C-alpha cells in the first residue's frame, strides 16, 4: 500500500526527471555545435510531461466532484432540516 510519503517521494522523482529532461534540452541547444536532434528528443517529452498534469488534474477533479457533490448536498439538506426544526421549536416556545 502506498503511503503519503511514498507518493510524495514518487512525485519528487517525477519532478526531478522532468527538470533533468528540460535541462538536457537546453544544454543540447546551447552547446557548440548545437545538437538540435538531442534538443528535440529531450524537449518534446519534457514539455508533454509539463502540460499533461493540467488535463489529468481536471479529469480527476471532475470524477471526484461527481462522487462528492451528492454527499455534500445531502449534508446541506440535513443541516437545513435541523435548522428549520430548531426555528420552529424556537418560534413555538418563544411566546
């Protein structure tokens, strides 16, 4: 079973490899003579891995929202019911 620390360390490894790919791409293009093929080989996957998490996050957010939204609505309904009962009790016993 993965723990929070294991997920954090895995996330850290992914970020480090992404930064390494981007750095290799920059060093390849700025070297003398410029190695454009290496720049493309390292740069394209780095850019894809940089942009891909945005779409993954949006998809995950929508799935999670679909699960959690009905639960939140149910809790709101429970709170409304309790508050309306309390209001009725207060108004009846106020006189």
